[in-house]
């Protein structure tokens, strides 16, 4: 069995990867810099480590063959990836599976996307075996709009009529698990999307159909989105970059639908309707 470490195990994709590995009975380690998080997911072999501390990463990666890396958007992402690569080489890691973003480009109008392009390139040229998961945005991001949906029957978004081939986190995690536990994914780049391109007007209509309510999509500006994030307690840097990426998505180009989920998993990706029917009680 592959010796696996999950870096980012408490994040969106990382926690789902953990769940899927546990369901399959596959042994692995998970890294956290916060000991208080060690008990947040039962059955996990937690080890202490910090993206900013290469020594701690080398220690955490002892006897590990494959590592999954998902990082929160942060000003030090490039520095952190460099430390992960260096620590992986020192510890004898063979394969890095990294969460990236679809449409990465050094010329993108979003710093988050530009950094993904740079860090992907760092891994490609690291000499290590890699699998890059370039995912579109997640269905689960709509959960952030639940208070507005429940209280105002509204979704506020800069995306509004821009179509995105959104994807279920479970599909992204399933591809990651394949790359971590099976052969055949060496030096591959997967562009991961759902089976259809949806606007937030489409999403509002679909939520309305399962809740029996008239849900409205209300377009807002980048500045309005940033202001809402700041009021919610998001840091200034993060609010700026997250609102920036939403504005970039709104310019279009993220509606492309790929077959990479089906190629990797041998099945179609979950549709938004399937996701919504499973989660409809959360929107009531």
C-alpha cells in the first residue's frame, strides 16, 4: 500500500480526500500546524508540520511516497511550494499530487490563478513525479450563500450570468485518491469540470425548484463582494484576492466542459442537480 500524506486535510478537498481514504480503509497521515485540529477528524494519523517550516515538513514526510498538497490562498504560496518540493526531495517522496485551478495562466487577471501557474510550473520542473488537479470552482461554494437564500431568497454574486462548469468537491477528491493510491497518473494534468456550464441565474432557478421558493440572483460588483467578505471577518489580503478571482471568472472563459473526470474515474461527474437534491434540506 502506498505511504500517503495529506497536506491540507482540514480544507475543502483535503477533508473529503480524508473521508474517501477512510471509507476505503487506506492508511495515511495528515499534516497540521495546529495541534488543536488533530482531533477534528477521527481515525486520522495526525503529524505536526508547517508549510513555512521545511524542517517540520521533512519530519512529517518521513516514510511517505505520495503527498497531496492543497494550500489556502496566501501571499507566501510560492515560498511554501518551494519548501514542500525541497522537503519532499530530502524525505524521499516520489509523487506530488497538487490542487490547482483550471485556466491557469501567468497573464490571468487574478493573482490566485497566476500563482497557481507559477507553482504548477515549479512542480513540473522539480524532477518529482506529479499529478496536477486543475479544478473549476466547486458546487459546495454555494453554501456560503445559504443565509441570504434563507433570509432574503437571494444569491448575491459578481458572477451572475457568467457560466462556469462547476464541479462537485467529491469528484476532485476521488481523482486525487486515484492518483495517490493507483498507478497510471504519473506526470498528468487533469482539467476537472462538472458536466454542464451554469450561471448563477441558473443556480438560483434550480435552488428555487427544490425549495419551492422564488430565488433571485442579484449581481454585485467586485467592490461589493470584497466589502461583504471584510464584514464577514475575512482578512484584507484574502478579501481582495477572492473578490478579484470572482471578477476574473465573471469575464468568461470558465464554461469549458472536459471529460477528464470520466477518464480518471470511469464514470461521469456528479451533476449540480444530483448535488442539490442531496443537499436541498440545507437550503430550506
